[in-house]
C-alpha cells in the first residue's frame, strides 16, 4: 500500500517540532495548547511534551498573548502565538497594528519584531457567525505587517518555517480550517504544480489542470479557497477546459508581476477571495492587473467573494453565503462565454 499523503495539519505540526528542536529561541504560546489537548485544531499537539519549558498556556486574552509575544520578539526570541480562532484576531489589533508593525521603523531599524501569529480562519464547518469568518482583509495594507496564507498546493510547513525563523517583521499566518485534514497533492495528482519566486519571500504556486491546449482562463486566489478550486479544476478538465491558477503565499505584500504575462496572453481573469465582498484583496489584485495589462484583456476581470453578511451555522445557509466550488465554476463559465 502506498504511503498516505501528508496532510496540511501534519505538515504544520512537523514544522513546529523541527523548528523548536533546531532553535531554542522559538517559543509557542496560546490558549489550551498544552497536551493532552494540544490546541483546538491540534496543530500544537505533542509540543508541550517534547519542549515543556518553551510551550506556554495563556489566559483567554488575545491582546495579552500578542503583547507578551511582542516583548519576546523585541528581546531576541522567535515567538509563535496561536490565536484559537481567527475571528478573535480583532482583539489583538492594537498590539499588531500600533506596536509590532511599527517598532522597527519607529526605532530607526535598531530593533526587529520577528513575531508569527498563527490562526485558523474560514467557514465551512457550521461554527456560526463568530467562529467562521475570514478577516484577513482587515490587516492588508498595514506597513511592515506581513499576511501569509498557504494554500493546499503549497508546502505549508515550509512557509511557516520562513515566517518563524527568517522573517524579521511580524507575520499574520492564516491557516484555513477546511485545509487541516486535506492531503497535500502528490506527484501523481491531476495538476502541474510549480513554485514561483514573487519577491515576497513566500512562494507563489502556479497550478495547471490536466486539460490539453493553452489555458482558457486564469484564476487567482489563495489559502482555503484552494480546496474548492482543486475540485473545480478537475471538473473543468473533464469538460476539456484548460485553466491556470495562481496562488500567492503572501497576501500582503502582494506581487502579481510573475503572472502578468499569463494574464495578457489568456485574457480572461477570475479573482477569488475568502472574505466578504467589497474593499478587499480581490480589488487590489484586479487593479495591479488592469494597470499593467488592462488593454490586452478580452473580458472584464470577474471577482468572486463571500456574501457581505454574517455566516449562518446551518449548512445550507452557510453554503449560500460562502464561496463554493459551484460558484467558482459558474464565474469561470460566465467569463468564458462573455468574451
């Protein structure tokens, strides 16, 4: 029997264990992360047993967790703070925006804040309005705050390692809940996958489905949306529609320069984001493409996002609110038939 593919969750667990064994400056802190519980989504399971003095359980105070992590980072440590649900990252906004992201510039580059905040975002599990949101857009555009969201096509452990050990600015590291149990695509999967250096330090992934011929559409998205995207790409291949997808690991800073030639050549672009529509990541991505190759596009850029509403707990209502594979595919067909 062939070995079972490594899951997204296992890749993150393995990376954390390896980094803590390698570098004593790595300290993990957060709510309920000690064994035997090992965190709400088990990413930190086993860490407190292996490294009992460097895994700290905390009170239920997101501002305090990030504040302590800021102090550790300023003193030369490489802290990894877990916020149990991404919805609660708003409670740490002051520590992130007014402190961690500003210290390096305020103090004339004499200090750095190598802080990584891991947090699960996204819906699809029936957790309701306050435990299902994708709030990353609230932190996009903050100078010196990096926002990273590895997709199913990335090696998430490698991006986490880059954030924790090599990035000297604070990183908001987003892990979509739906990806945790998902196996990472293997070499015999239905996709051609390649990593692209986009200059951010976090690889972007270029994914082609198995259909023959030049791509009919270019899809740009990130993070948890890679799961319904994979389903869509497989279905499109069966319909003999060739599609190319581009998934940045870094949401901010965002550099789409490596995909501009593809956008101009293909002419049909669909941009998908996980959060509610309006004032988000997809408009910024669209502007970068329009500014560079707008006249060469053969159809208007189509943007897809969640409905601007609270997220219901009921499965059928949640699906109506969030981005799904069927909504992605519908948008692609509409773009294909509009040009």
